[in-house]
């Protein structure tokens, strides 16, 4: 006697060796013996042999018309043997053959959209409405699979179907792995034995490398677009006093439109000098929860890139509060009283006022005038007749050097960042989004240039002073802190006034760029509360201690700021590679700094170089460049000459310190297409019964 049974969704048949009330011992054709519950025995038979029965049943099952079987089936629950009798036998009293019963079982089991399982070997036909829905879903799946196949063939032939092009960035970076567009790319990549990115590029899905990087950034960070809604900047409601005897000036790039900060100097030659640090005050008009606040919180920061930027706030709003020359501008001012000779600080005060902005200086136009030689001559006592702002800037430069030296004492070592900054200039019209093929020029600007130093030290002074002031009033702010300068100790953001070892100050709250950074706008609201309410500021400030909203802002800003800085670094690398191509540069000098990585001496470029492995940090090399990939932003090189013999220990130490800031060579782009997934035809039926 033989038995047919189901095990783990598979039908097996074998010889019954023994049978008890509740179980059977069965031997399969393979010789394996299994213990089977009696309830799981679906069909007992004497002939044919088990393998023959299964083969015959499977063959006959293919001939069963499911629509006809569904019509024959009882409205009540039934067994596979009953359906076999009704379907195959002309005589309703005569059972179907063993092979026909097995065929009915197999067919019923594989058609759950027609027949639902009601128990071991028992079924119930699906309602007509559900059946039609299931059949429609199956037909839809067939059409989708056919569409996937057609799209995959087009991609393999070097043509990109429009639906795939429209979903390009979603497919590559945030895919719906059940979408037909994604499955078509996977199928085509497998068939063509090509990486998905290469396949799509060769099929023309990527219009240009620049647009690829730009649109990927927009997809990930601005999925709803970059346009601002029409909105009007509210005026400052309260009457502000006019700053007495103040003539303030700002120092920025020529491209800067969001002028957040300005400086003023009073009392030169009197022995007591008052430094004014004046910050644009949108926080006096833009209130938490307002429409403009929501816009700022959505972006959190201005996004910078060569030749273009996405501002945090609409230009109409920025122009209402920017420190434009020739205007009296609402400002949050920090006044610092100093001894003119010793530069010792004797007092500070914070005011809300209107500040006359006398000039917007542009350091890219004045760096050649206000250089190290100019300030050395001024310190030596040389006069500066006819040089506008010469006296003020000379004092500010002396003060900046003094403040920097004080911070370095706290740091425990000097700030030795000798690598230059780089300015990128494109020949695209101002304010117009680049296309990616513009002529690019890259100029070197040494870090710590005098005008930069003046502004940087003034802002550090304001941010650290206001950070401590908030803490004294018991008002929380958004701080940046660093526990130590030990390797691996990172700068963190939080709501407590903690030391910043990297800068060398007791606390550091970003508050000097409220038109460009949302954290600064938040801190400005808190500082305004301190100015307005004094010791009761903690009760009136928009954000209270341990405010969950404040932590949410910090978290959101941290993520956005990292993403924006990452994009800026990547797109600057793109323009650096473009610069190499446009100028036919195939070799350059570089410095070894880590593993096989080298840093170009005259360009903002880090790349791996064959032959640099094992060389000491700081080694000077001549590098021959390899092929440039504008999509992955990848370029490698080969060491062709060692330009030094002995590496200076101080230079090597300098490289070590600067490498903690870290740039690394860009590698292949990480995409989310998984070629190891199951093929498209194995996808589940959507909407099946």
C-alpha cells in the first residue's frame, strides 16, 4: 500500500511500512523513512508506483481548466476527490481514478485564487468577486513583467525609457524595490553584466555629470523643490534707539548678499577703545512659529557651492534685514570696552538698536591693500593717510592677533593651519544655476589672511561672550563644544555651555549668522530675551531648559549641516576635476599624508597615488594623473618622482594635525541597487486573493 501526503508545501508519495491509529511509517523512493501523522495522509493507493502517480498526476493537472473546475465545484466545502469525480467522471456515483484524484489535488493546491484551502485535502471555492479581482491582479502582473522585460531590453540596447529616466535618483539612492522601473534596471544590469550606474550612463539616463550630482542633492534634501512661497518680511515693531557715534562696516566676499555682521571702532587715540560687533537682527521681527520661521527651520542653513547658493531664507526677507551700507539697520550689538595699549577687556554690554552701516567692504577686492605688510607698517607707527578704514582695521588686526594668542594659550598649542583656502569662480551669470561646463578658475587664499582674521576673532569673541551670558541668565542656547584636542574627540552640539578645546574658549554659541544658519536665529531669540528681560529672561525666552523642541532643532540642524557640507565638498571636487581637464593638467606636485593618499599642493584635491604607500607623511611628490570620472568624482595618480629626501618633522606633525579635519579621496558612489535580489518574475502577485 502506498500513500500520498504533503510536507512543507511539497507532495510526496511512498510505501507504507506500518500503520498505527495516529501515525504511519513511510519509506520514500530515495530510501528515506519518515513518520507521518495519519491525518496528513491525503490519498492511499495500491497502484501505480508512487513516482508514477506523482508524474501522471502532474501531467493530468495541467489539462484541468480552472474556470471549468470552479464552475463544477460545490458551493460548500469539498475534498479534492469530490472535485475529481465531478470533473472527470460522467457517472457521479463512480469515483475518479487515483491519477485523476492526484491531479485534482495538485491543481487545487496551486490555484489559491480559485480555491481556498479549508483543511487537509479540503477546499472551498473563492467568491466570484474575489476571483475576478485576483485574476485581474494576475493579468496586471503579467503586463508589468512584460513591461519590465521591454524596458530591460531597451536599457541593454543603450536607450533609457522615459519612466526609468524620471525615477533615476529614486532607483539609485532610495528605491522602491518592487517598482517595475527598479526591476528593469536590475534585470538589464544582470543581462548586460554591467554595473547599474554604468548601464544607465551608457543608456543616456544621465544628462550630464554636474546635473547628476546637483539633482541627486536636490532629490535627497529638497524633494519638494527649492522655490520659496511668496512671503513678506515683517517690520521690526519696537522703536529702536540709534547707535550713537557708530559708523559700522562689514567685511565679506563680493558674492555675499546675506550680510550678517559688521564692526565699529570708537575712541581710537583716547586710551579706551570700544569695539562694536553688530549682528543683523531678524529675530526682532521674525517670531518662532511664524511662516518665515518655518521656512528657515525647513532648510536650517544656506547651501553654498561654486557659482551658486540656496539661501536659508527668501531673498526678499534677507534684504529686509541684511546690514546694507547706507542704511540704519536693526542689530543686536555687543560692545567691548578695551584698554587701547594692553587690549585688556574691562567691560561688555549687549544692546538692541539701529546701527548706521557706513560701508560693505569686500575682502576679495581689499586683501592686496590690507595685507601683512600693511599691518606690520601700521604697528611700527606708519600712518595710513588716504586709506579708508585704515586706522580702524589696524587696531582690529592688532586686537585679533592678541585674542588669537590668548586662545592658543588655552588650547595648549598654536593654531597651525597652513593649508590655503581656495576660491572657485565660474563664468556663469550671477545668481544663475550653473550648467556644469562653465569655465572655472581656482585661486588660492591663505588661511588667516588679515581681514579674515579680524572677522573670525571678532565673531569668536561675540559667540563666546554671548554663550557665557546666556548661561549666566539660566537661558538655554545651542552650543558647540569639544572636550579635548585628543585624536578622535569630535565637536558636538548641545544646550549646555561647555568648553570648546579646539577654539580655546569656555563656551561657544553660534549667534553671528542669523540670516544663514537657523541655530544662530534660535540663539538670537534667546539673547534678545536676556536683553529685554534681564534676570527673568529664563521665564520669557522662547525655549526653556530641557525643551524638547530645542533638541529637535539641534538634531535636524546637525544632519542638514553635514549633508550640505558634504555636497559642497563633493561639488567643489567636481569643479576641481573640471579645472584639471580645462587646463590640460596631467601632472602635479603633492604631499603624502595617509596610507596611499596624497594632497595636491596647489589645488583642493586629495587622491590615491600608486607608489605613495609607505612613504612618510609630508613627503613631496610629483604625481601623474590617471583618468577622471566625473560621475564618481574619482581620479587616481602614480608617483613619478620623489622631490625631497628628508621630511621635516615639523612639517609631518603639521600634516598630522590638519588631517584630523579630514578630507578623503572620493570613491565610487554608493547606490542602493541590489543585483543579488530575486529576479522580477519571482515577485509576489500584488492584490492576489
